[in-house]
């Protein structure tokens, strides 16, 4: 799949612009646990996957730069002298965003042509946008020898998301996509923007993603609002971020908070603890605890943080009734996208069939099912 993606992009680049100078692959990500903790300076446990974006780029003498989105068969040309967010720009804003944020750092770029294509389902909570941002910044860094570190690059990608796509996201997605390691997940400390890699082997259980095909739109104010709530509560608690808060401390200001805001802050404090407990369970090969923590995380996201939807709740509810599944939860920003499930490999086939049928009956539409491999982060393709 990956190889095909890369060769398609190279072929198209040759057809449109001639020779590729730099070729990059940048993956999407899953997240085992630690949702909505990243912008609270907390912990999270993501991994890069074997689905992503392939991008080819080369310099050009032309007066404009051009990006070609192969999957959409759309092209966009722009002047480097006038880089600003577009209204409803879609994929264009991720490219403009990276260019614009590099320019804000005083970095001068020459004109370029690029072609990209991807196989991360859009709106599935698997970070197709972070993969695109990272592929662009990584490719430009190489093409123009900018000497940026990987940490500098992911911060550019994150700013592109904030200022050009309007989503005030944390750093998890860009980090996982850049730093992912084969067969491993990264226990991330989002305050120091660093991680420890853990080899992941759930033995007889396999990771399975089930996409509700409900497209979430993170720029919808719901995501940004939650971030604001967290910031407001940490200010009231006089701590730098909710990572530094305790349940006891939160209880002390409960009567000054709306119940829904109290619940959201409580969720973040508890989810941070769950990430630590999950890590210990991974170290001890304690699959039962791993599964229970996944279910608890979902309950928190659905009832306290309120970022789930009927389809996601249905899938997790169904998983709970199945002997094949040891744990499941919604994954990513929420309001649609995927659930992540740990399914017994002997029952994988049956479970897939059962859940697809049940979903179809309940919502009169199809869900999609993916197996993923934990893979390395953004890299140059020879
Ligand atoms: C989205 C955001 F982009 C991440 O930063 C993170 O907050 C996630 O939602 C929720 O954990 O993917």
C-alpha cells in the first residue's frame, strides 16, 4: 500500500513537473489512551501507523508555488509573497499554514512544486492533517536545507493547525507522526514534548479500528471551547495547567464551577492518571487492566468530557457485550471518527462480521474496519 502510494506520487510528479528532488512519507497515528490531555500539558500514549501521506517536492524557477492533491485531483498555486489562510481552504490551508509559519520565523523559501497523496481516512481521528503538515515541513526543511530540528518542525505544524485551520490542538498528533517508532507506542509528556517508546505486543489481542464514518470537524468550536474550559479551570486553581491539578484541589472550587465544567476538568485529571496506570499495565502485560482502562477512558470522554456521539457510544457498547473484545474506546478529538478496540485474534473474523451487521442495523449505514501496524515516524524516501 505504502509503496503504491509513493510510486503513484512520483509518477504524477514526473508527469506534471519533471524530476522529484525530495520524497517524504509521513504517517497518521492512533492513540492508545490519554485523550484531550495534550493541551493540558499532560500524558498521552500515541503511535504512528502504516497509513500516511506520501509527498514529492522540487524547486521551481516559476513566480509561484503549486501544490497538487492527487486524491482530489485538485491543484493550487500561490505566491510566497501573499501567504494567508483561505476561507474553507481544506487541504490548502495545511500547506499554506506550514509555509506561513516558516515565514513568520524569518525563514525565506524559494518557489516549489509538490504532489501528495494519502491513505488515512479523512475525519477518522487518525490525524491526516498532522501527517500532511509534517510531510510539508519535513520536505521543505530538506529541500531548502533549513536545518530545523524535528521538535521545531512539529511546532511549525501545530501553529499551522492553530492559525490556518483554526483548531487549537495540542501537540500529540504532530509529535506521534514525526517521532513514531516501529512496533512501539510513545508515552508522551506533553509539557516537555518528549517521550519514552514502549514495544507494544498485546499477545493474543489485536488492535482494530472501527470507523463510524461520521466526519468530525475539529475546527468546530466544540474542541476549542473545551480547551478554553480547561484553561479557565486551571487559572482558578492557580496551576499552570490541569496536569498540575488534583481531584482534591478541584473539589475545593466545585461550587464556583458549572457542573459541566467541573466534570470536564475532572475527566482530564482522571485521564492523566489512567495513562500512568495504562503504562504500568503495559509493562506488566496486564491485558485485563489495559482493557478496563480503555472502557473507563471512553466513559469519561462520553459522559464527562462530552465529545462522543451516538455511533461511537454504540460501538463501544457493542464491544462490551462481545466476548471477543477486552477493551474499547473512542479515539482522537471525538464527535465522530473511530473507536480503538482490543480484539481476541481467534474471534477477530466473527467480531468484524457481527459489529458490521449490528452497526448497519442500528444506523442504516456502514462502518469501516482497519487493522493497523505501529510504524516509524516521518522519513525521507530514497
Ligand atoms: C485532536 C487534536 F489534534 C490533538 O491535539 C488531541 O487533543 C486530540 O484531538 C484529543 O486527544 O486529535
